[in-house]
C-alpha cells in the first residue's frame, strides 16, 4: 500500500494538486489543499493509504512548496 501525506501548514493553496489529481485533492474553505476523505490530521499532516498512486505522484511533483509526499 502507498500513502499520501500532505503538510497542510506549508500549503499555499495554489491548486496545482487539485488541477492534476482531483481524485485525491480538494481546495477547502480555508483556501488550502486537503486530501479527500481525511477527517483528522496529526500535527497538521493529513495521511491517506491508497492502493494505486495514480495521479498523486504528479501532484506531489508539481507542488511548488513540496508539501505533498508519497510513500511506497
């Protein structure tokens, strides 16, 4: 299983992750990106286990502040 991690405190809300991978990322009312389906975050880091990385790697690579991390 792979895992997406998003450091929400570092996010600047540019929207590139959502544009490239709306399957996993959304922009919420705070103007920042969040992982879809995550209810809680620990230390302002959201995590989601996924079966396939799909477009999440593209989103991580495109993030200008590198706050998205993919773990295999």
